[in-house]
C-alpha cells in the first residue's frame, strides 16, 4: 500500500538519555570461573568476565578496609562492616530479580526473555522484523526500551539502516503529550550521527502505554502500542469497567439515563 503523507505533530520535549552499558563481547573462555565476594559482583563477573572495563567493580577486603580506615571506623569493626557491605549488595540484586539494574542494556541471545520482560510487535509486510520492547532498567521511570529486531538472525538492526523512523502520538490525559513527535534514539540525543552508531546498538525509550507510528519508505504508517506494566499487590484482581449497554442487554432491562 502506498505510504500516506506523514502527519506533522508538534515536536515534544526529549529528556537526556541515561548512560548505556558496555555490550558483552560474547567470546568464550576456558578460564576457571572466579567466586566473587557477593552476588552483585558475581553477576557482573558472570556477565562480563575478565573485561578490564569492569575490574574496578570487584572490591577486595584491603580496599574496603582502607575506606573504613579513612572514615574512622575502628579496625575491630572492619569484618562486621565488610559483612554489611556484602549483605547490602546481595539485597540489591535480590530485590531486582537476580540482576544488576543497568539502564539501556540490551538482552543477550542466551537470556531468558522473561527476565527482561521482552515483548514484540510484528512489523507487517515482512516475515522477520519486529519492534522489540524490554525493561532496560526503566521500570521506575515507567518506560520501556525498544529497538528494531530481526527474528531470523536474532540481531537488532539500527532504524537508519532500514530507513525507518518512529513517532509518538499525543494521547490526551497521558504523559505521552510531553514527548509527542519524532522519537529520537538515545544515541541521536547524545549527538551521534546514524553512521557513527555501531550496528545493532541503537535503542529508544518511551513511556509505557504510548501509541507509536513506525514510518517506512513506500508504506503507510504502522501504528502500535507500548506495553503497560500493572504493579498490583499479590492476589489483587481489579474489576474492569464494561459499557452499561452490555449490562442492560444481558439483563433485558430498558435503557435509562443515569
């Protein structure tokens, strides 16, 4: 179907993009796995291995002792303080579903899709391209990360390689009115040109529940919605409103104005 003219919406306010994490190299190693001091460090090590970029995150007893010494902690309390340090980091990773909060990190091939709450929307007129959503550490912000993903090759694709662009439609009564218009990637908002973005590293973020349009050459805009998280107490099942006309039809009651 020929593409209709793109509507001209007001350009919304775009916030500064959070920092992204370094992508794991994906290389295998025959090294003997290290046992780290707490589950937080163990998660980082199991994910990134001996990558020098992360070596500063692995803290030794001596480094902690030096910190406590500078803070005036008696040496007799060093062991207790180290235990409290490790307990705090264990609690942090336990409270985040066994993972380290990291904004923008893309899910890896061997990760459980449920771990990053991955959702997809199939792009019409193609058998393998989807819009992929994942938490990306943005749960507290009420947003999802998203990218264009090739289900056949299991690889993300930068939108500029396909000539795609994404637009946010303003929905009255929602925060989407604050970001209506063209949706820029984190990389674009950081000043990178399309040719400077590494293949597959482009990512976007948008408020949950927003309505988006995917613009493609020679096609009408493809409209789709962003997932919504429902954070309700355990065991709670909220009632869903239904049209009054449906209730009256079932009850065979006359239609009245309330």
